[in-house]
DNA sequence: TTGTAGGCGTTATCAG
DNA sequence: CTGATAACGCCTACAA
């Protein structure tokens, strides 16, 4: 029979001990050139392709895999550019320790791997749901280090966030300083599952999603009576619909604060389609600081959030946790970016 | 000391054997209710969270993880909607066997997991590079089943593809049947690293990327002398630039065949910005059949490719390979979708 | 239905 | 620099 060769086979053939052969591959201890060659030659003969990662991870107690919990199906998850960039940051920062990313889903119905069954060393949650709470316990009791990005998994779980409230407040101030008074807000989803809706005046709107709520509060401090339109998802098309609502009626706003750049891009299009000049007749702000594909020559006035850094910070926090060091929460600030979609309020 | 409890600890505490305890968790054999309760109670006492996946995967010889090799960094990989949807299909179809997706990168410099070191049971390559060839051998000699999506890893590696050539030919025929003669092509990247360029007449252009080449051939069969503009990436902005090139000069085309919907969307915007009416003055076709965010009320005339099915097919092929059954290559066909961006050639 | 026994392939430790 | 030894934690025949 020809089962796959193991390190023991290689060692035997090379005439060395298994531990020596192991060391040839791990490189953790110096090995004589000649011995190394013998081992490698034997491996080549046998068609041995290196230590089995499964066995190694049992022995080491580490799989070199970090789980990343994304909300729903991959295609809607990855439609969010901030999420994507954040994940890239996580990937980048954990790669330095040789680790990779296993996609996990926050969905009890999902047949794939879960926090309870996946061979992961640590896990990062990105904008996680309450539904997740159960599996969270699993991870916790299994001793898997966790980090949450833009979410809350209770105390003693480090959170990586941005200060959305302050950022949105800053944008709102900017808009007010330009003299705008009739202002509308276009928000991200208020809850994890809502369709679009005109939600009324700002001071009366409740949002259960953290990010939405914070940004709403930031804007409402400055414009408590702004009209609010909430959307189902952060897409250009949803923004467009919101914009049509706002620009369709008589009393149209002179400024629209959208809670994401995607939404803002849609609002922008709606404004242009309605024959409005931007920013002469309508000012529009976004949020995120991503490059929205397809709105040139406009550049949104927005708050740029350091998504890549968020991801990296999460990765580093996980690394610390894995090394049994304490990891703290971190709150990033955003940076004001003045584009050409805001200007003085029309007289 | 208080190391993490193991199944053996639980068994001991419950007064049963380790194998019985194991069976309680795996459910592969019937266990008396009372015994089960005892075990579960003991587990709860000890804070045991279930079998360690690392140990289980060594024992079983399966990790329940499928690697997916994406080209470069995650954010550009996931900027491609087809790739995303395809991955979703893979994820979906392997989830039924409890497996998940580990992101691998096709980059020798990358510090993260590789085909040679990751604890994966199988791997799917999406649009892979020649650079990959080396690591491919690693996977091969390790006996890891492989499937390639839109690429070529040599014979005996099943390929999942679409018939781009026929699809593009079909679009070209449609355009010709509308009477167009002055036609331009906007292509995907010709090689893995090119900037945009006007590449000359169709019959003279060489493309080294499979998908690009096939689509080019399909169009060139019908329009051998079409002007070709190649782009650096499949984005709206790149399409826009290409469009500006095409609509800027005197002899502008009456129809533009773009090799992706994203590019087509950019071309569309460029046309509109140039004051051209679509489709009265310019017809535009895309490729992919994705919903491009932000071009309403236009709907591209395009070929819809079954990206989700591609992913599923890849996942199923992997499942068969894992079960030691043969898996065949599969070539999907695309479906013509008539939108409102094509019309009769202007007289 | 439950228990016994043996090993999955590797690597850490320590002695030589 | 190399080798012997002992787990890592679980699963699965097989026997009782």
C-alpha cells in the first residue's frame, strides 16, 4: 500500500531521527548541512511535501487561522468597501505571524464552520449582531481571543471603533458654517433589517445599529429638526432613492448629510438628475472617505475613516491576546476631507 | 494547574469512557439519554466547550477548510463583483459539508498561509497567475484536490469556465444586426499588469489573460477592425476614461462593446457626459450581468454569466474530489440580456 | 449501548 | 548538533 509518506518515513529513509527531520523543516534549531541534505533528499525521493499542518497544529496548539465573522452572505458583505478594506488590514497584520483568514458567518442556519467548530486561534467580529451572542459564548468558553470591530461584545472584549459621533458632528458643523439650515439626513439602516423609510425629524428617530445611531446623534446635535430618510443598505442606488424622495417634494433641503459615501454618491446623482447644481444649489456630504467609483469629476466632502488601520489594530490586538498580553480597545478619529460637493447655502 | 479540560476529563468526571463521551458529541452512534445527560452535565461543570477541532482534524484527516486563492490584496480582489459572487457560490456549496473558506493569496511575498502550509482539504483557484505554478506543485504533491475557475492549471485539474468567446460573439452579432459598423472594444487588462492603452485595431491585439483574449476573439470575429482600448482594471472609472478617449476624438464609434459591466457603466457615463444620447447615438454593451450600482435608469445590454453557479460547480467538484470520485471540467454558457443601452445605429 | 486499545503526524523537551 | 521520549486531544474499530 502507498499511504502518504510521513516525517517518520523520511527520517527513517534518511537515517536520522524523527526529531531531527522535524527540525530540518521548522528551522528552529541549527542542523548540519549534510544532515539537512540527507533529509531533503529522502523527502524528495518519497515525495514528501512537508509536515502535515493538521498534525502540526494539534501539537503546537495553534492552527494559524483567524476567523473573521462577516454578517451575511459574502456578496453583500463584500459590497461594503469599508468592511473589505478593514479585512484587508486584519489580513495584513496577522499575515506577519503566518496566519490567514477563515470566513465565518453570523448566521445560525449556516452549515459552514462556526465559532464552536472551526480550528481558529482567534476571531475578529465585524459589526456583529445580537444573534451572535450564543456562539460568542462558545468562543469565550473555548478561550478563543476575540476582538470586535464597530460593535459590542460586552466588557473584556477589546473594541476597535471610530468616533462616528464626533466625525459626523464635524461635518454637520461644516455644513452649518456654510449657512445651511434646511438640512436632510440620509442614514444607514436603523436596524439590522429595515427597508427604506422616511423616518421623520432627527430628534425623534431611534437607531439600534451603533454606527447609525452615533452618526445620527452627531448630526442631530447641530440640526435637531433635520428630516431623516433611512435606507436599507449602503448603496448608491439606495442613496439615489433617498435623494429622489428629498428632491422630489416642494421643500427641498439645501444640504444633505449622508451617512456613507455610497449613499452620498446616490444622493448626488439624484440631485444632478433633478437638475440641481452641486454644490451651488445643494450641498452633499458623505462618510467613510472611500473612492466611490463613477462619480468623477465630483469628490465628496466627507470624513475619511482609517479602515485599514482599524483592521490592522484588530489584528494586532489579536496577536497580543494570543501572546497572553492584554489588549486594549481603541477608538480612531476620522479626518475631514473637503471635496467639491459642499458650498455656501443658496440665498 | 487549570489547563483546559479535555474530553478525557469530561469522561472521567461523568464516569464514562472517553469514547462514549466522544460519541455524545459526534452523534454518530446512539447513546442512552441518561449517559448523554451525565456527559453533558460533566462538560458544563468543567466548562468544556466541545471537541478541539485541531485534534479532530488530525484524527479525521480533514480540517473542514477549503482554500480559495484570490489574486492580490483582498480589497482589489473583492472589488470584482463576479469574483465575490463566485466565492459565495463556493462557500455555499461547501458549507453543506460543514467546510469554510480560507483566504489564500497568490503572492510569493505574502507572509500568510500558503498552499504548502495551510491546513486545507482542497483548494479553488480563481483566475490564477503563472506565478502560482510553484505552489501548485506543492498542493499537488500534498494530494490536495484542486479546481480552477477561469484559468488553467494543466490537465487533470478540473476547470470551471464560461464560454466567453461565444458570449461575446453573440453580443457582437446583436450589435451588428442593429446596423453598427463603427465599433470600439473596451477590454479588461491584456496582461496581469498593464496600464490603460489604446491598443489599436482588434485583429492586431494580443491578450495574455484568458478571459480577455476569449472575449476579444469573440468580438473580433464580427468586427475585425474595431478600435480597441484596453484598461488596467475592471472599474467604472477605468471605463469612463476609456469612454472619454473614444468619444473625445472626431471619429467616434456608434457602438462600444465593453468586456465587463463595470467598464460599460463607465463608458455609459462618459457618453452621457459627452452629451450623447444612449442608445440613440451610441450603443453600449457590457459583460457579466451584474447589477451595477448607480446607473439607473439604464440597464445594460449584456451577457449574464452564471457566477454563482460557477462557484457552486467548483465547490461540488471539490466535494467529489474529496470523496475520491472523478470531477470533470465544466463550461457554462451565458445568457443574453437586452437592456436599454443598445439600439439601431444612427443614420 | 459502552468500554478498550491504538494511533493520527508532529514537535517540545531534555539529555547526550 | 542529534536522538529518545512523550505528549497534543480525539476518534474508530472492535470487543464486551
